[in-house]
C-alpha cells in the first residue's frame, strides 16, 4: 500500500542525491561549470554537433527498430499482438506516433540520463497510455521500503506516485535509482568543446582572412613611384575580382603591371591547430558513447572496405546496450509480475546486422546446404513471410560416418545452393 508517510522516516531520501536536501538538488548542487570556464547546460551541450549527432543517432536507431512482445512456448516463442502492453507501444498516447514517442524517450536517456513516462492504466491495471514526463520536473525518491517513488513537478504539493505508475529507463547508475547525467559527468569535455567552438567563431569573426595580396613595389628601375590613390586601388580590386574571382574564372592567366606580384596566403599554424584540436574533442565525445566515428561523420580512419564491418560493430558494441535498457524497462513496467516469466520484449536488429547482398546469400546458402537453415528461416531473416512447406531442413548426403565417404570441403556454397537462395528470396 502506497502512503505519503513512507517519506517521513529517517530511511527515506532523495534518490538523486541522498546527502543534499530536496531544494538544494533543484537549484543545482552539482557543478556544471567546466574547467574551461564555460557554463555547461543540457541545451548548450545539445548545440554541439558531435554531442547532438551521438544522442540523436542512438535515439533514431532505437526508434526505427521494430519491437515486439513475445511469449515463451517451450523452447519456441510466439509474437503477441493482442496484449495491452504490445498495443500501448503501437499507440502510446493520443498525440504521438509510436516512432515519435520512442524517439523522445530514447533521446532523453543519453542526453539527460533518465527517461520518464506516466503509465495510465485501466481498472485491471493494464497499461493503456504512456505520457512522457520531463526529466527536469521528475524527482526520484527512495521510500522507507527501499522502493523508488516519483515526485511529479517542482512546485510545493507536487504529486508523489509509486513506481508502478512510472516507466523509467536509466543510463549508467551509481545508486540504482537514477541514471547519471551525461552532461554533468562530461562537463569538462563538453565545456572544452564549447570553448573551442566559441573561440573559433571569434577568430573568424574578428580576424583578418585574405586569399592573397597584390604587392606593388615602392620603386621601379631605381625610381620611386607615387603610391596609388584610393580610387585607383578600388578600381584595381574591382577589376581583379571581376576578372579572376569565382569558379568560372578558375585557371585564367593574370597579367600584372608596374612590377606588381600576387602572393597567396595560407592558413596559419594557430588556425590549423585549432581545427585539429576541435577534431580531437569531437572524437572524445564519441568515445563517451562508444560511438563509431564514422556514424557521426568522422571519416578520417574509415574506408569503403571496412565501413560495413564498422556498422555491425555499432549495433553490437554501442546500440545493443541501449536496446537492452529499453527491453528490460518495458518488461518490468508494462507487464504484470505474473506475466514476466512467460512474456518479454525484444527489438529486431536483424536488418542492421546484414552484410552486403553477396555475403548474405553466401551465408544463407551454406546454412541451407548443410541443413541448419530452412526456407522459412532464411525468409524470416529477410523479414519475408513464411511459405507453405518451408520449414523442412535438408540433410547433406555426404554427412556419413568416417570411412564410408570423405565429405567435400564446405567452406564455399555451391552454385546450386546460391541459386536456391535467390529463388527463396524472390518467391
């Protein structure tokens, strides 16, 4: 039974910061000013292109993947579509699509460390709607029973609800109740990136950057010549720009008089080092999320030969952890305790783990000719519907006891197996 007096004893505290009082936590007990002298806020952090690319790549990847509710049936499993928990993910509330809701929640976790949603339930305690909550206005409390409770709002008299009323997805956690705020954790890294961005902007705003200069000597043939007047200089500049500026005038031959010379100006060492430092800062932000650099536009070390393998590594070493957080939270918050042993949520990532067409066909052909993939297994991996009679498995004739026949090497699929795979996938 949930009662308000659960928070009156000595064992109840603010789960976010047990040493700080409630109001202290609201007014910023945690340092957000970086060593670079820049005040870092969540919105400022999101304005950094690298940080924004990291968190939105994760959010968009999670939101675009299909998620299904499954029921264990012995060693098999069956997808369930008529369960209330499955239905609420298809239509989370009255104004958001399933993609919009999932993207918002999947953005909040890597950006703010926590994603909250109020679970609206019917009289049978079945979920019928998910209402997103702002991380800034949701406070996690630990009650005297050790369970988390949630205070909705910052004003006096804000409502406190039990954990069964909230869907909560956490990032890394130190206290078991709330996820660590990434902006606070990486305050110095983000502050340095913001400082370098602002400095670069000031350099280009206040500095002088010329493509080159036209030099006119003070003397020609031993005789001092008069400097050009303002009108003459303006005329020369206008004529030079009209004649040689722009792509249409590229590679033209210039004719200079009065011993004039043109000297192009290159980037200074300071400017080059600033660009290099900003690239290093971007890579450091990507490392915080285990984000492969090529996913956020850092392509210096990527090639056409390894980009496919890097994409698979993104799913395994970066995205999968986020998916597991959401799968576990959905199962905990949307399923009844009696259902959790037989039902579970799972994202379908098979589409992201596919290689190129040739590699997939070769793998399917090997599995088909050696008997561990059926026709419907292959079609299921390609998100195609099953066909009648497609659940049969082949039994290779050369798989016989030793001494009767030497089986051929199975390292490469046969032409017949490849042809069959093509037929399976084009039915």
